[in-house]
C-alpha cells in the first residue's frame, strides 16, 4: 500500500492506474482464461440482478402486508419465513427482519460498514446506499439525510435506524397511504417505492390524492 | 479493524444523491464487476467475511475515493493474489502467464443461478444458552481488533438495550481469518442517539446494531 | 467535526517511514507552500483555528490522499475563496482578474521574521477558578460537533486524570468560527490505553490530550 | 465537494487537477500580483525555516539540561521560560512543556489532529510526523511505531504519549547516553537527534561506546 493512498497496482501507459473499466475487462479476461469463471455464469448473474431481482419483489411483500393482517403479523414475527413464502429467497436475503412504520415511528436501514442490503426483495443496492455520505450520516443525522430525499417528518416522530452489521437484512414496511381502501395488492404495490422500503422515502400517495 | 469502512458518524462527505430506482448500473463494467465478484466468490476459495475484510483493508484514501464496485474489484484482485490464483503480472497484462490452481468449484450458469436463489445461511446452533434476553441493558465492549470485526466504533463502550435475540450466527471476527465459524448468539441492540453521540444528539433518534455475544458485556460488570 | 483529520486509532495506513533529519523539503513547491501559508496567515484575515478547520473540511478522500503541504495549499485556496480575496477563475489562471480587497496587513520580509520570532500567545486570563485540579478523575464528554473541535474521537466518553493545569487558553471551537476567543481552563488529561482501547491494549501505555474545560465533566456527574 | 472525493478545483489540460507544483506556483503568482504577499517575505520565511530554525536548537536545550541540574529543573517546571531563555522563541513555540525520559518512562509526542510541533526547538516537522501512519498509530500502538524506527523498549517501560491537541507544544528530553561524563554541552548536543526529542528515537550513544 502506498503512502499517499493512491492505488499503484495497475499501471498502463504513462504510469497512471488503469481506468477501472479496462481493469475489470482485464480481470475478466484473465479469470476466464484461467478457467476460474464461466462466462455464461457471469451473463446469467448480470441478467438475474439487472432484470429479475429488484424492488418490485419487496413492493409485493409490502402490499400483501397492507392488505392481509395475518400476513403482516407473520411478516413482523418471522420476516424470513413470510418473505420466503412469497418466493423471494436467495443471496443476501437468507435472514430477514421486517420493521413497520407507524404514525409515531419511522424506520430507516443502513449498512455503515459495507453495503449489506436485502437483495431478494430490493435487488442490488443503489449507489447512494453504498456511498460514504449515506453510510456516515444515516446513524448520526438521519433527518438531514431524509431532507436530501425531500422527506420531512414531525419532530416528535421517533427515527429508528437499523445498522446492518450482521447477516440479518432489514426491510421497512412503509405506512399505507390514505385513500387506498379496497385497492388490490397489485395496485398497492405500485405505490411502494424502493426508497420507502429502505426508509429514505415514503410510499407514494395515490394520484389525485392530497398528500 | 478501524479502517475507512467504519464510517458511521463521520462528517465531510457531502450530501446524499438520490437516484431513480430504475437505475441498475452506471457503466457496463459495473455489471461485470458484480458478476465477477459473485461468481468467483461462489468458487468457494474464501468466504464473505474474508472478502469484506479484504475490502476494508484497502488504504483508506483508496477506499474513500473509490465507488463501491471499484472497492469490490480491488478487493477481488487482492483476494486472488493472496490465494495465489493469479499473479500481479497477470493482472497487469490481463492474460494468463501461469497454469491455474485448482479451486473447489467453477459455477456454470445454471449452478450460479441455483446458488443465488439458495443463498448461504449463516445461522448455526449454539450449545450454550443466550447470555442476554430482550430488554436487558448491556454495554458494547471497547475493543479495537486489528482484524475483521463488525462492531462499529461509534457503538463501542456504549450502553444499549437488547431488542431482538436473533439466534446463533457465524462469528465474522474468526470466520474472516480462516479461524472457524465459532457461532455465537447474535443480538439486535438499540442505543439512544444521546448515548451514542452525546446530549446534543437528536432526542427522537435511536440506532441499533446487530452484535455478537462476545461484543457485549452486562451494563454493570 | 468528525473529519478525516481525526485519525487517532485508525488502521490501514501502513508503516511510518523515518527520514534523515537533514531533510527539510522534498520539492521546491513545498518551500513556497510553507511560505505562502505562513505569510498570508500573517495577513490577519483569519486565525489559526479557522485555517485548521478549513483543512479538516476537505473531503476525507482528498485529505487522506494529500501530503500535508498539499493539505495546507488546498486549505489556503479555500480560505482565500471563502473570504473573497480571490476567485476560482483567478486560482485556475494564476493571475489577477479583479482588484484586490484590503487586508489588515501585508508582511514585509522584516515584519515576517519579526512575527515568526514573536509568535502568537494563546494564553488568556480566565475570570473563574479552574473547575478541576491535578489528580482529579474526570470524563471527556461525548460530543460530536459539526464545527471545529480539538477533542479527538478516541478520547470521548473516556475516564482520565488531570495531569497538568495549563492555565486559560483561547477556545478553538468558537475561535475557528469567528465566535470569539472564549478562553477556558485547559488541562492535560491522561488516559490509560486500556480505558481508551479496551482490555487488549498495551498495559504499559498511557496517552494524554490537552482538553478545554467544556470538553470535560466530573467522573461521576 | 465532489462525491468521489477527488479534488476538482483546478483543471488544466485534459481536465485533470493541476499537479501541485503548478498549483502552488499559480497561487503564488496570483497572491503576489494581488498584493497580498510580499515575495521578499516568502523568501525570508523559507530561509528562516530551511537554514536557521531546526532541531539543533532543541539539541542545545537538551544538552544544557543534561549538564545543568538547575536548568533541567527549570525546564521541567516551566518549559516555556527555560526554552525562551536560551533564545528559542517564536511561532509554534509560544507554550512549551518538556517531558523527561527515565529508565521507567519513555515519552513520545504526536498531533493526531493535524501537525502541531515545537518549531523553535525542532524546526519544521518531518513528513512522517504529519502523515496518517504516524498520527493514526502513535496513540494506539506506539511500540509498533517505535519498531518502524528500529527502537525496542523493555515491555515494562511505560510508554507515555502526548497528543498535542492544543497550543501547548511538547519536547522530549531523552535519556543521557552512558559514558558521557564530563562532556561539554556542545559535544552532548551532537548526540541529541531530532527523533529523540519527539520520542521516536533515543539519543545517540558516543562513538565506540557499547550501546
């Protein structure tokens, strides 16, 4: 490791570190040539997380919880079982805890130490979730972080931040928007944003509704 | 270790930049960095705690100047080097110069998808009963190990309350260093922000961490 | 502020590289960075605490990747910008595009040498008696101000013993922000390494900091 | 401030930040042109700290203390007055405390928060003193830092680290080497290294002496 903190491992023309795109390309070529990875597996992994596993999964969990009190109770009592029962299993979702927002308590999830995030229900974490501003500030000034998302909560609302320091992954159940009585799960799921399940946002109000 | 990864409570990084949830990647190389990290990790040469430790072992200036997929890439390169699977010269040239070493498995597309769908459970039976129960007051230990740990600095020495007893889980502190799974009871411990950050902290805020039993001691020893 | 400057106890930076004491500078620009920082600082537009705060306000990745004379240079540029003495365009071009603003003084060579030889005392009378005496046990407060402070994170919340009562000194926490000198009693406070770092720490080690009275509270409040 | 942490203030050809040498040069030109600094003052400051103020000052303080018990007592009781009395006054040496090594206690000085250092007695701090490795490690593993300097102390020696968090500057009085009875101050001063006055080294043994 260098004294100045730069990364000197990879030099290309001019002695500068290789741009990351070239570096990753070289790494892939090397690992494929060495036989450590199968290119088809790489493509399959990309396709899976780019197109199939994403926050719409979590939205369906939340919508179910909004519409089905028994499911909601189960989800809060045993998040792992209740989420897996809907088919959302897999890497980074082996152990799940769901936490529900109420009029008094707003939940927010962070991983200050790295990028832990419930992939099977939310997909890959957004870049800001893994960034220093979010990781550093969520545990000390979450209201200022919420302001960056345009969210302002009453001063008397308890903010409950969950730092994912182990293999437990947390899913926020946002509050159900008003004026959605009788909505189907599918319609409700459209109101559930990714950010609302991290706790940096709220569920969307129905169009035309007063927020 | 007290590396750059342990950033809870740090200041000076600027605002959080929200982003539309439809965005998955910002450049094609990010797709490949993800897939390589996951696929090679699935090869079974190292475990997830070892890979986290390698990332946090980056020089702090490098860690903080890198995007997270860059951190993954640099961590992956170092793991490959540390395990003798590639040489620095091979990384620089992007082509094989030596014969590969055997690794436990190379995932096919089908196997990769099966592994992703299955995941890897980290809960393990623990023979001894849990030392703490929900509602117990306890203190996170003051500890500053040179190796991997998942007890963030901001919680060390602080008084909290057990909120959830999660069960027995693999201990990252040993698992990252090839010293075994050593499962321990894992607790969700809640702290008031005033306990963590002092009397000027937001009185409406509480923060929890998940902490293994050896990270914790009774509030009054 | 909990910026990158507060690095006591961090890990991952590598070894210390000793150097012959005859070495003064590593490049010609370092001489000029030193002289500029000292000379412009002598102009009286800002004080030393404000300049320290500007340096620690650099983005942590930038701070940690910069040599100390680079940090000084970047801090100086920001101070000049913040006080409206130069514009970003002028810095980029390296030439004046606008009329200068008046500053309290411009040091001649003679005045600079006189100022260096004299220094600036920071001791000030404090009207109230010292709250603590040598040998007193006390606790450094848990505090995480967004502005400048000289209480390092590693000492916060820790129990120590007063070793020296230095006298009254200008308080950097307000002085850095143009909120006055507010002199307070300053103490040298000694901590055992075990108190600071936990039971695994070197039992032969004690560390002290200099701490203003408002950083401290009695051991048992 | 940028998200990625790079410094974007100064662009030159190609959009890269200007190398620091060019940046300082541009800064000096600008400040001189604006009339904020006198180039003669810059030269005088450089000359002062490159050639006149340095660790030989501190070495003479230490040598005096070794040879003159009354001076040593004064130095330990009122470092500021005793050092200033030898003519070593000025910036970053306004308030001085001297601490003496003994067979039982080894002192070491650091500034974890920036680069505080007693200029009038030691000159400008060496680059390692201001570097992250030293600042981060001196307060948690000083024996490992000492090992980087080739210094090993008995396990039972107390290590006493002084973190210069205020305007007080600390000067270590190293232990006087054996076999120097009757030496002049001038001869003794030659044994006093800069590092020994920071506490990362010991005073040199006389040539030919067993260490």
